[in-house]
């Protein structure tokens, strides 16, 4: 297994504004290397999701790796999964707003509307076709990563300017999200994702 940490592009990079292409060659060993690198890069960045365009590979590959961390203590724990060429086949009409960050947009947080649940078809790293329904936090991660395939980021999904905070403002408004877990807050900090 490769253990390469790839550098994560920032939003000014044109790859993050391109449409990602589907994977066609499932036998290419570089596909497994790229997935391993995405897993390693995501773990080292302490994120819960990453999409291949974020490491300058304009391909439809994403990792979802929800787990509770100081930043998102309510997140469900799951084994990281790689989704290749995912297609959305169903969406709840119900929308929910939640805070998001992005490894490619470290200076902002956004309060982003997403479908509460989403049903997808994808191919896993062994080439097996899978159908799955994701809800709540995991559905949010999926929709965030899927946007990276479309050349979009969470800032493009905001309903209003007031739903965008700088990382500094976010820390002031929700001081117990990051390191200060001893606060027994009447105003609990929201979980938010960083993908
Ligand atoms: Zn992102």
C-alpha cells in the first residue's frame, strides 16, 4: 500500500473548477495507488471526506470517512469507503442546513443546504457495483464531495452571504467546536464537516 500524502489544492487552482471525468480503466494499478493516497491524505488532514480533484486528479473518485472527532463529535463512525463514478439515483425532498468546511477552502465555513438523504449507485475499489442510501451527516459529505466533481464548492451552494463565516468568526461564534470541549454549553456547537 502506498502511503503518499498528496498536497491539497486551494480554490484558486483551475482543476477545482473543472468537471471530473469518470474512471474507465478499473484494472490500472494507478487507480489503487490514487485511492490509497487519498485515504492517507484524508487521514493526515483529519478530514471526513475528500475528492480526487482536490489532489489534482480530475477523476470521479471520492472517499467518505465519517467518524467522531473533536470538531464533529456526533458524526457516525464508519470504515472509510471509496466511491468511483457515483450516480445520484434518488434525493429526499427534505433539505437540511449544516456547517461545512473544505480542505481546499480553509479560510471559510458555510451553512449549506443539502438533501437529508441521497441514494446513489457507485463502483467500489474492487470493481463491484453498489447501491446505497446515505442520510444526514454522511449524505452531506457525499453531496459536498460530489460537488467537487462538478467544479463546485460549498460557497457556491450558500443561500445568502450571511451563511458564510471566516474560520476566525466561526471559532468565535462556536468556541467549543475545536479544542475547548470542557465547555458545557447551553448553545452546543454544531457538527460541521471538513472535506
Ligand atoms: Zn471540499
